[in-house]
């Protein structure tokens, strides 16, 4: 049976090996323009977005991006009224930039001179200016000089049809923004983390803020051609948010965010070039979102897997220390070997929980079984238990003598902190309390042998 193909096939077409290599290696001129343009845009957006994220002004870029639409519409009408070509790229971008700056001043003015909160001011400016832009597009549709065809591409992006002059504009703008961030990195860092201290040290906080906002406007304006005003905010926020899971160091975070932004642009544009009918802008944002998901799970600083693993290790360490401390205190009261029933009373453990702890302690060499119902600390376990008890009692003594905690409550408060006492803090407690090193002091409250 003969297969009849539609004239306009809107389905996805999988690339063959030749097409895959052609796009991946950027053999075509248009592919090089698009891929390099959006990659550099992702780099600049990631670096600038890092400072926006740390300043908790992420949504400001959203207001700026939506505010560019009335600037584009007004610039088109003015250029058309003066007899020029309303679609001149330079004029449209200039109008977008001016309205982006206007949006920033509107947000700052509303928050500074009224009682409106930041989120309220952002919502007002975003909705009003975006509504004004839609109204301008409606007026342009009825103009004799032309219609709004082509202007709507600034809403959704037009990376697939990017010209060389547009890619050059993105490249130059991104280089300037990256250079400014490098030169003012120390100042931006100070403003992000302690604006009040920066002001007392004589730094021009207001001007630094303005420079940062101008760079946000610059990234937003040049990003209109690639991903559109609706999605450009994603390029400013998603890469820095993903980088936050990998490091706590600002310079590394900026580098990672820039790298993730560039890789997102490259992979998104490449995937869009391989798969027919996939729009470039949304694919870039989806690629960045995928990398955010990977960072969320696998980030070695704040990733979910690392945090869950650290929590599991902490729970196991705390459980082991509770077991050793309970056995040590029972051994002090004359129980040797120690009956399992007595251990259960110390912490109100369930039998299953206690048996798991004892098995783990036996694997670590801290406990040995004497019979089915009794256990004993090994030499290694006794030394570890003495350290745990000593740290606990040092903190108890400190709380009673220096923090005025009642003796009847000190065991509970000490129990919450004993597991994170480091060697340096223990040494300071010894000096403060004049306690003999490497020896467990007696319990300073009357509940020493009671259940915790």
C-alpha cells in the first residue's frame, strides 16, 4: 500500500546519521550562528543571574523582560511615523532597553516611597507594562504602515532564524557584560552579601546596584531574539539556581552558572536543529530545566542525594552514640554484662530498633554478645563510649554553670548538641571548666541514670 505524505508535515522527524553529524559539528553557517549566539547568551545570563539570585531579586528580571514589549511596540510606531522601517533592529532594541530601565525605576520607586512590598511592586509593574505592550501591538495591527507581523517573535523568540548581525550583537553584549562582572566582581560580592557594610565602607552601593540592573536589562534585551521575553527570565535564573547545588563559593558559582547557561544554549539549539518543528527557545529552557533537575539530585554541595545520605549518616551516628552512652552509664552503675531489657529502658527503644543498633555496633567492633539477652562493651567500644559520655557531660556542666539551665532539664539540652561537638570546642570547654583532659567527669545532675 502506497503511503501518502501530507504537503505540510508538522510531526517530528528523526535525524539520520549525516544530519546528526552536520548539526553537531556545526558545518552549516546558520547552525553556527544560532548555536554560538545562544551559547554566549546563556553564558552572560548565567553570570549576571548569579548576582540577581543572591540578592533575592530574581523576579525583577521577569518584570524587566515583560516591560520590554511596550518599548518594542512604541519604537515600531515612532519609526514608522517618521517614515522609516519600523522593524529596524537597533531601534526596537533601544526601545526595549529604555522600557526595561523604566521598569526598574518603577519597582524601586514603588518599594522606596510607598509601603508596598517587593513582590507587590513587581506584580504591578509587570502586569501594567505587559498590558501596555499588548495594547500597542493591537494598535500596530491597524496601522497603515504595516502590521505586527514579526514583532510577536520577540514574545516567543526567533533563534532559528537568527541573522549574523543579531548573533554579533549578542556576542558583543555578552562580552561586555562578562567583562564588567569580572572587573566589579569584588564590589558585587560585597553588595550581595552585606549591603549595609558596603555603604559604611564608602562603596557607591546605589551606583553598583544600577550597573547590575543595567546588565540585567542588557541580557534581557539581547535575549529577546533568542528565547523571547517570556522565557528569557529562565536563562537568568535557572543556571544560577542549578549552580547553587554544586558550590557555596561565589566565584565558582558564577563560573558554573555561566557554563550551565552556555551548555544549555548549545544543547538546546543543537537539539532544535536536529528535530524538525521543535522551537529553539523553549527547547533551550527545557534543556536548562533538565540540567537543574540533575543538579538538584546530584549536586555535591546541596544535592538531594548528598543531603539524604548525610542525614542517614547523622541518624546512624547519633543512634550509635546514644547506644554507647547508655551502655557506659549502665556499666558505671555496676551492670556488666548489660541486659538488653535495661538498655531498652534507657532510651525507650523498641526491640527491633535496639537489635539493629546492637548489630551495627558489633560490626564496628564496639559491642560483643555475651548471651541472647546480654551484651558487653569491647575495649574499643569502651573508649568510644567514654568519649561520647565525656563530651555530653562537659556540655552539661557548661550549661549549668554558664547558661543557667536547670539541672533537671540539662540532660535534654545537652543531648541535642553533644553529637556536633568538635575537638576544638571540647578543648575550649576543658579550659573553661578546668576539667582534666581525656577523662569523663561525673554527671552534674541527679538524672544521670534515668531514661533520656
